[in-house]
């Protein structure tokens, strides 16, 4: 849904799972190679944070992309993370440090981007990067 919206706004999106329609024959090497190539070809990362905790693959992508931004800031623009999950919102409004998200992941995002709470905010944030 988010990728479809971003595409209608003129953004070119790499979505890792769109590259693996048949999961039966997928190897860890293929997933790592294709996802890494996707990260390196992008100039911004949009990360969906919802769930009981940030998905481990998403957390890895955030860390890798934050490092790309740090090392090549003229090429890579930054990270926009979206959190719409009510559990994260409650923790954030209750003053839980980092909104209950892993602090390292939150720090990686905030080092080169921001966390937003609606799809419209993602579009605006990408345009500001």
C-alpha cells in the first residue's frame, strides 16, 4: 500500500519482497544480495516500523542505510520511518524513551532522518530530504 502510494507520487520504489514471488527456492545469499543492491541503488529509505517490535530485517536495513548516509551524504539523502501502530504511539505519548523502540534503531533513524506517523507525512518528509 505504501509503495503504491509513493509510486503515484512519482517515487521509484524498491520493495524487497516484490523480487521473490516464489519463496520455495530462495536462498539467504540471494536475499542479502538483492536487498543490499536495492539499498545501494536508492537515495532514501522508507522503513515501516509497525509491530510489537521493529522487524529484524528492517532494523538491519536501517542500520546499513544510516551508514551509507554517514559515509556518502552527497549520494544518500536519509531515512523516513513510519510508525502507525497504536502500541508505539501509546509508548511515545507516555514518555517511554525512544517510544519503546530499540534505541539503537531509533538513533540510526534520527541520525539521518525522522520518524513520522502517517503516509502523507512520509511523502512530505521524502520531499524535504
